[in-house]
C-alpha cells in the first residue's frame, strides 16, 4: 500500500472522499489521486497537512498518524 492508498483508505473509513481531503489541505483532487495511482509521495508540507487532517478526523494522536503515514511510504520512524 502506498501513501495515497493509505490516505484514501483512512478518509473512506470515516465517510469522506479524497476530494474532501484535497479541499482540507488546500490541494487539487488530481494531486491526491496522483499519490495513489502513480505511487508518488507528497512533499513534506502536504504530508504534514494530510496527517494533521487525518488525526483530527480519526481522533488518533498526531504522532501515531505520522508514524503510519511514514510507514505507508516505506519509512520507519518512532516518535
């Protein structure tokens, strides 16, 4: 699972769409879709914004969401 697929799965689980996520972070839907379909990773500012939005949406601590998001990109971190 890549970052875009992980983010899509997270928002879908909470009844939202990638279009909603894109609006929340101030990006285009096509950018968020590109992360999923092309397997590209977001720039650091978008990564942090997505994690912040997902933390607020899910009620999970931001540090845990950061770890999960990084893991979706193949980066292991411990916060």
